[in-house]
């Protein structure tokens, strides 16, 4: 699964899931033993993260929304993705 970014211990991944229950564009955010699937609009589709980490992820989603949409399109077309800057 392609890793797009890592910040504050949070790993952000995105990959094309054929016949998945999450058909809309989304990311997978992992932090320690937690994992959440989050739409590019910031809606939690499944799982959970600690609230402070979720706020960081949602801020990152808002800042990098266009890059995320571009990566989703690339991955959907079977093309190479690009890394996205972390929060600093």
C-alpha cells in the first residue's frame, strides 16, 4: 500500500481497492494500534484515531486536498503516485 506521508507518528496510505466497500476517494491513517479509513472530505468511513491525531489528519486533508485527488486518480489509472508533504 503506497505511503503518501508520515507526520507526528501518523502514517497516511492510499491505494486502489478493487470491489471495495469504500468506493469513494479515501485514505488510510495509522497511528500506533489505531487505523481509520477517511474520505477526502474528512468523513470517517471506518475505524478510529485518537481525537488529537484525527484533528491533525483532517487539517492535513484540507491542506492537501487537491494533491490527494490527483493521487487517487493516478492510482485508479494504475499509474505511479507521488509523496505529499507532511504537517510540520
